């Protein structure tokens, strides 16, 4: 297999990126439908079931509706910032996806249609192989604050502003615990590459970080839920207090973009949980990894991610919302110390074992 | 080739955004321009072979410092700067000094000999960490953590509303 | 389990650990008393402090006894080890033992000083004396200080003193000796000024401290010179390697002589030798047990210990030996003469101490180091006994110290009287008491050197010793009572906690002379043969002299009581000289007042300090002030202006760096 | 990364530094001044990284990290001071804070 020239490399990466983004956007629209239906079932309702069979076309209808709504900017708003905010939000949300592996490598078929250098080449399902992938994720997730702050501030509306401040403070607080919960798996894998962390968990369920790093996994789940602002941590959008938080003034496509950013974040967080703690595309038992000569990695990966997404919806249907001071106290006084202690413990055990 | 194109694009972006930082009338505009500078610098670090510094630049600067700036700007509701006032003689003097500095250092830069890639350069996270946690820097590194705690306490003490 | 326990115990109670235990116990007592003293003071009987203090010292004493016995075993083990390892044999049976737990105290280039303890026979003997006498005096203090408010402070100081004294005698190197030296000096200062509300006591404490500083200056200089000369401060290394240096003859002033003399200056300060003896009589302002412990039996002998410890060093220099001998014998004589005319019971004993210390230095000076240490030990017994008995008298009389208002106490205080008499006889050198053996040995050694003048002076001093101590006995205990009626009624024998130590010390004073100490110590001193050469007639002559002195004093002070007064009026200048204590105090006073104070006032204060230093400082301040006045206009307070200046400075700096050179 | 490119990176660093310095001198809003200082620090960092590359030693990166830390601390304290100033004086004009004149 010859090495690739940089235009070829660029082409592969671009195609991958386009695929991933398209897939994410599709998943977003499906998720809106699934979430509404599932929530409805949990609450003994039916949910949207009119548009198309079982209401399956509901996301399409929503999309069309949002697309044709009037573009509106409040008079007192800072116009440019108001328009830029959703773009920033969705951009940062999509940027995070770049370094996440989605399940092993896919070998290109030997079709004549394909150019010579593509035939039979295994392509890893990951857009960028970054040496500091985890750090990059952390960086991008910190950037996510900008979209929210901008959106809240530019609307010149006190609900928006308070919502944005709360939201950003919450994200800051839980980002710390989120980042610290990754350190355990990083220590085990001795690498900042996400694919290394996944590889480190190969070989069965007992190697998964969810098992041997259970406290980190718990911390990650708490922090991630808060990070994406889902119940029970959806204080920024506490409609009883803040109308709708930072996106109160948004409508039409800009609202759709913000919404999309949130869902993409949720999906990202689930994918990350799969990669970091649930063994990525590795099956719980080695014998289940492939069937009839076909590698089932992608399937396992999708299944785990789906389960986590379901968990988020389940939480939303079950739990009440926290108070703001409870939220902050939990983040700073419970999660962060616990994460630090866990890191110390992990480091000590590793040192002791490799002595 | 791609590297060169990318570098010049980023350099031009950074430079013009830096100008915008200085020339913008509103503090918020300056802040956004600065964010652009920071992000393009981060990319340049990546080009220069330091992915770790590139990401750290984003995490610390774009992720923390600039958000802090934005918070303060938003909280204090900074109005547009009043033009004029103050000693006028500043502008020529400032420009003169800055120009002199550029000339001097530029002269050094032109005359000097850079020796790039005399040895294979390893800017990976591992190499970086090995150097950082070596005997030479580990105490400095620990000292910076003390510095951060001190800064944190100082900031709290300063910004707290006194009763 | 039992075996483990046993092994652990043997490891703890080994000769490597026990000396540390002995050392740290009194220190622990000090810590407890000084930190929790207030709490202890609350106990009803108010004995706690004293009992605790006594117990620590008793334990230390027991450990000292144990280590003294173990020293022989350890030496044998060491010798076997040495033989099995084919190491060169050390000359003689002298086997020092460095107690372990040695840690580095100072370790800079070339200078390495460990904290370790040295245990050999000399140190062991000193340990026994220090802890033994200390223990008895601690017990005595229980009674003597029973009514004092500050007992806790008293006992804590006493414990601290024991700690420092043990540190001094067990130190492996001169710097640790110095630490102990200063420590005991500090305790001495604190205890002399124990009743600091009395101006006399405070003044005496200060005097002791200041006079000792003079000696300490010599000690420090000697220490530095020793390091310069030998490259080490380790006592054993110094004494072992001294033989490599050429011996220095009389009149020669080489490095060894200089070191020896400087160290001897330190010893003079601590051991109250001429001309630095003036502090010791004043130090009697402290409580009497303190006088007995610190200013008679232990601390003041530190100088003798130092000289004896460095015996090989002193042997190398004839000049130093002669100086030591002359100073010693002069001190012995002068102090004995002053003691003749003192009326305060404690002052007599104080001068007696100075005199006896002079004897010890005389012994050192003539090369009889073993005799010096021997006399040190016996003196510790009988002088502590004498002081404690005197304390018992003072206690009985409610604080009366003037012998002219005593008399006839023998019947009222029988225990005190008889123990005092034993001590006095031992001091006077009556046959078969402790003082007899040690003093004879000193006289023999002196005679052996063949310096007749020194020998005759020493004999005179011995005679005077018998005279003044008999005078003391006669005035205080015998003859008619001259007490006030009120005090007579109160006079009573002391409680048992005070008399038991007296009895024990009396036993010691009577029998300590039979221990063949000089022979035991000879290896430590790298002994020469001269010590053992006995001269038959000297014991008889000394005994005759003592008896003559005793009878003379009895004749003068019991039978013909007006004779001393007539003698005094017949020889007025001698009387004046003696009562003025040979004028040392006046001389120092005049020196300090005329030279130091007035010189300091005229030259250092007015010329140097007021004019030169103050003038410089004021001028600087004025210059800065005027400069600031001129420069302040540059301080615009404009932040941007300052920033501009910073940038300009950066530009200027780059110009400077780029300037072609 | 060729030598020319490195040279140009250093030139960029110089330019950014000069622009930042001019900004510090000319702007009157305290917050903007602080941002210009951050700009200057970043210019220094760029120089450090470039030199690190040119000497093939990672030490420059380490120092850049320390600069980053110091910059973050400086921003925190500086902004706290800005808030305190705003509270005390109700203005953010640098020229208004001139109590320290002689």
C-alpha cells in the first residue's frame, strides 16, 4: 500500500468529515422524534404520531416549518453577535467530532469505480488522528461556552443574559470534573490519543474502563449530563424561571442551529463515553466481536452509543431539576474532589503495580 | 506546500486581527478580534510542530482567559471609548518607539542565522511531558501552580464586594 | 513473641542507645516542666515538678552506672572485632565508644560535624559524677526549695543544666563541647539570677555571664585554630594524631601552644581561674543547691575536663603546661588567702572552690591529668557536701549566711555538723579521706617536675586550705552561740530529704579516694610514667601540714580569739589586700569605667557614632530627599506615560545590546 | 517547515508584539489595555515556539506553557482589579487613575 499524497489524504478526510456531519445532522432530526416519542411513552402519552406512519415524518415537518419562519432580530440586540452566536455554537459542537473514532477501520471495496489508490485501502473511521486528541476535545468543549454567552448577551434580554451566565458558569464548573474524569483512562492507556484509549480496553468487558474505572465513569456521566445541560442539570433553560434561557429570543433557523448544537453535543458526549469507558467498538466478549467473517465493531459501537442516548432521554423523563446552589455545590464540592481523589488513587495503584 | 499556504493565510489573519484588537472602538470587538488572533496562533503552533501547545492555547486562552474578558465586558457594560483627551503627543512617540523596536529586532532577525531541523524535532505530548517533568522544570511547574492559587485568591479578594 | 520482645529490649538497652537515653531524659524533663509547668503546679502537694525532675536524673544516673559496666564488655567486643578484622591495634586498653544515632549536623565542604556521643572511661566517670551528684542535689532541693513559689522553673533549669552538662562531657567534637559549654553557662546564668527580683542576684548573674564571655572568646578562637591546624574538630582524631606534630619546647609559641592557651583561656573563664575568677564568689547569690551543683561540683570543672580531655595536646607544649601550672597554683594560693578573711559562709566555700580548681589545673599543668580528674571527682563529693551542709545551716537559720552571727550550731544540727566535718576533713586532706589521696597525688606530680617555687606555693595553699576550713568549722559550729534569740528558737535540723543526701555525700567524701581512678584513666590521657612515681615522704609532709593548719586555726579561732584581730592590726596592708580580694574587682571596675565606658562615650559614641555614622546617614537622607524633590515631576501618574517609558527603556536596552563593541 | 517560514513566524511575532505595544500605549480602556498585553504575551510565545522549532529542543514549548500560566493568572488578577476600579471610580479610563503622580 503506497503512501498517500496530501491531496488524496485531504480528499479522504473531507469525505469522512462530510459523511460524519451528514450522519450527525440526520441523527439529530431522528433524535428529536425519538426523544419526543419516548418521553411521551414514559408519561403515558402518545407523542407525535400524525405525520406519516407512526409520525415518522415529524422531523421533516419541523424542519420545513423552521426553515420558512421569519428571520427576526430584536431591535435592541447586538445584530452581528446575535447572528454569529448560533453559528459559533454549531461550529464548536461539530469540531469536537473531528478526533473521535467511530469504530475501527473500514476497508474500501475493490470497485472499478473507485480510483486506484482507494481500492482495498482500510480507512479508519476517524477524521483526524491527533496526538493530543483528548486535550483537543477539552479545548473544543471549552469553546462551546462562546456560543451560549454570545447568544445570551447579544439578545439584550435579561432572561437570556441570566440564562447565559448560568449556563456558562455551569459548563465551566462541570468541565473541570469532566476533564478530570478522563485522566484515569489516560493514565491507563499512557496516551492522549482516543484510539489508544479504546485499544487499551480491547479483550473483554473486564478491561473496560466502566468496570475498572467505575468512579471515573460515574463522574463522567454526571459531568456530561450537566455539560450538555440536560435534566436534572438543565438550569440554564429552567423555563419556570428564565422562559427559555439563552435562546429565548431565537426563532427559525437560528433556533434550529442552537437546538442542533445541543443535540450534537449530546451525541458527542455519548460517543465519547463509549470510547472512553465502554470499550468503543470492542464487544464485551471477544467471541462476539465478529460473526460470519464480518467485523461487528460498528454495530457494537452504535449499540452502546444508542444505549447512552436512551439513558439521557430516560433521565429527562424521570428526574426533577436541581436548584442552582445545589448544582454548584455538587459540582465543586463533590465531583471535583472525588475526581481528584480518584486520579490520585489510580496513579498510586499504577505506580504500585508497575513498581 | 499546503503548509506554506496555510501558514501565510493564518499569519495574515493573525496580523489583521491584531490590528483590529487595537483599532476596534468597542471592547467587545477587540475581544473577538483577540480570539481570532489566539485561534490562528494556535493553528500556527500546530504548524510549528507543537500540537500540545496549540490545544493548550485554546484551552487556556480561548477557553478561559477570553471568556473571563467577555464576562467582565458584559458585566460592566463597557461603553464606547471616548476619543481624544490625554496628552496628544503619545501617538507619535508610541509609534516611534514601536517602529524603532521593530527596526532593531528586525535587523537582528534578518542578520541572524536560524538552523531549522538540524535534528529531528519531536514536539509530541510525550516529549513535551518528559521535558516538563524533568529535573529542570518540575519545580518551576509546581511553582506555577502556587502562582495560580495565589492569583485565584487575589482575584477573589479584589473582586469581592466589601460590606 | 517473648524472644522478639527480648531482642528489642536488648537492642534498646545497648550501649549504643543508652547514652542517648541518659542524655535526653533530663531534657525531656526540662521540656515537660517548661511546657506543662503550669499544669503541674496545680497538684496539691506541689511536689510533682521536683519528683519528676529527680526521677529523670535518677534514671540517667542508673543508665550511667549501667553504661560504665557495659563499657568494659563493649570494649572487649570491639577488640575481638578488631582482631578478627586484622585492624591495627590501638595502643593501650583505651577503647572509646562512639554511641550511634550519629547524624550529620554540619556538612559543608571539608567541615563535617556529626552529632554523636563519645563514651570512654573519662566520659563515663564524668557522667557518673554529673548524674550522681545531680541526683543527690535534686533530692536535696526538694527540701530546700519546698517553700519557693517558682519551684517548677527551678527544677526545669536544673534539668536543662544536667542535659547540657552531659552533652558537654559526652561530646565527640569540640563544637558539641562548645554547645554544652554555652548551655551550662546559660543555665548557670539563669540559676544565679533565679531570684531575679533581688538586685544583687541579677547583677551577679550578669557578671557571671559577662566574665564567662571573655573566656568563651578564647574558646571560640581556640576552636577555630584547632580546625585550622588539624582539619577536624573530632576530639579523638585530635588526640590521636597529635603525636605527628613536633613537641614545642619552653618559650616556643607554635600552633599547638596557641591552641592550648586559647582553650585554656576558655577553661579559665568557666572554671574561675585567675584572673577570670571574680564571677564565682558572686555567683553565690543563687540558691545553695545550685551553688553546690553548678558552682562547685560540676560546671566549674568543665574547664578541667576540657584540659584533661585534650591532655595529649597539652603535653606537646611545655609553654602551655607551664602557664596552666602557674595559673593553677597562683589561683590556688590567692583564693585560699582570700577565703581566710571572708565572713559569709558560702563565700568561704566559693573561694575554696576556686582554690581547689586551681589545684586541679596545677595537676594538669604538671602533667598529672589523671590526678586532676581524680581530684575533680573527690572535690565534687566533698564540695557538694560542704555546700549542702552550709545550705542546711542557712536553711535552719532562715537565710542567715554571716558566720559572725553563728556559732555553737553543732549541738542543734548534729547531722549537718558531722557531715560538714567529714567534708571539711576531706578538703583539708586528713589521711584516708578522699581529698587526701587526690591532693597527695597532685603534690607528688608537682614535686616530680622539679619546679620548687610551684611546689612550695602549692604546699602553702594546702596549708591555708586547712586553716580556712577549720576557721569556718570553728566559727559556725563550735564555740559560744552568737545567734539572735529569735533565730535560736527556730534553728532546727533539716528534713530527711536534705539530710539523706548529706549522709550519702559524706560517705562518698570519705571513701571516693580508694578508687584507683588515675590508673583507670591513664590510657585516655595517653599517660606517661611520671604520674606513677611515688615519693615516700610527701604524704607525711602533707598530713603534717594539714594537721598543723587545723591546729593553728583551732588555736586562733577557738582558744585565743583576739589573736586574729591583733594580727590584722599588726599587718594592715595584708589585711587590706585580702579584704579587697587582691583588688581584682576594683581593677576590673576601674578598667571598665575608665577605659571602656569613657572611651566608648568619647570616641565611639561622639566621634564615630554621632558624627561619622549618623552624619553619613543624615547626609544620605538629605541627598535622597533633594534628589526626589527634583525628580518627582517625572512621576506623572499617567499609566500610559509609564508604559511609554518602559517601551523606551526596552528600545534603549536593545540599542545597548546591539551596540558594536 | 523551512527556514524562511521560521523567519516569517518570528517576523509575525515581532509585528504582533509591536501592535500590542502600540495598543497598550494608545488605548484608554483598561480592559482593552489588558487585552493588548495578552497580545504581547502571545507574540512572545510565538517567538518561543519558533525558536524551539529552530533549535529542535522542546524547552521553548515548556517556557511557552509557563507564559501561558502567567498570562492566565495575570488576566484573572487584572480583571479583578478592573472590577474593583469600576466599583470605586465608576470609570475604566486609564488616564483617570493618576493618584500616583508626584
